[in-house]
């Protein structure tokens, strides 16, 4: 006769993990969707007068990167088959987006305003 398996208690998640944790991937996803919709991103570093304007298709590639990055971050909070799916889709998509944009930068065909 075998003894019953010991019960493992699952720790309660804190307020931050339960309610604010999902806001991180949602924020990245919202930024990615905004880049896809607007097709333009303006970056103004500090107090200098220079600005970088990312035009389409580079803004679209950046938008796809942030969407895949949101899926990758969401995979950290999900377990099982859905977690593996989110991890692989997020990893492959973000790496592919990064490689495509890096290739465009190196080739000198990136579009700036």
C-alpha cells in the first residue's frame, strides 16, 4: 500500500502580479498595434533638436516586433500548451522581425523622414 502524495499548496499571487502583471504585455501589444495603424513613429531624444522619424515599412516591422514581444512576455505568465505556443510564436516572430529590420538597416534601405 502506498501513502498518498503530499498536498502542494500554490502560493497566492500578490496584487501586482495578479492585476498589474498583465499590463506589461498589453502595453507592448497596444504600442505595436499603434505602430501598425499609424505607420509612423517619431523619437525625440532628450533636449536635442534632432528627431528620428520611422516611416513605413520600418514602422510596420517595428509594430510586428512589439506584438510578438508581447506574446513572448505573456508566455511567462501562462503554463501548459498555450504557454509553449505563445513562447515559440513570440520568439520566432520577434527574432524574425529583428533580423529583417537589422538587415534593412545594414543594407541602408531603411526609410527615415
